[in-house]
C-alpha cells in the first residue's frame, strides 16, 4: 500500500474512533502528549504517528492496532462498518464479566453500568447490579 493511501486510511479510521468515543483532536493531543498541530496532521493524513504512539492510541480508544493500520476498508462505503469498541467480543477482559455485562446491557434498568472500565471484574458488576436491584425494590415498596 502506498504511503499516501496508508495515511489516508489511518486518518479516516482514527477520526472515526475518536468520534465513536466522543473525543476530539484536542483530547487526543492532551492524552498523547503531542501538540494540537501534530494531532491535526494525524487526523488529516499528513503524517502517521510512531508505532509506540499508535499502541497508546489503541489502548486509549480500546481498539486493536489492525483497526487503525490494516483492517480491510471499502473506501466506497462508510467507515461505520468497522467494529466499534462497544461491540467487540473481547471488550471485557474477564469472560464472566463479559457474559454478565451482556445480560445487563440488554436490560434497560442496568445500562448505567456501562460507564465502567473494561477491566472491571465480574464481582464489581454484580455488586452494582445488586445495589440497583435494592434501590429498585425500595422504590417499588413505596408505591
């Protein structure tokens, strides 16, 4: 792949994942310890960061390096076809936590739990769920 095409695809993906996570170039510049001009160059395809910065970006955005560097992209379609951090099968590191989180995500009364870190333990999710259940049952008792 030509350098220009790589920079273009990288910038398109980076911009997508920033937007997906509610970040902007200034947020990225602060987080990565670079100038806003450097962040803008990454987002416009003028340059690509060093591999250590790419890894830091991926850690921050909750994605794999391949999603920024070499995931197949149909340039004629929208970038929304790329996987998001919210629907990645391995978002939660702990399998049991992931299973419980999937259940809770399908239950509207528990969606508040998804502000949690991806490193959250199953026990932590269960604790918050129990807390919500207790608060909900108290509300129900007062009706």
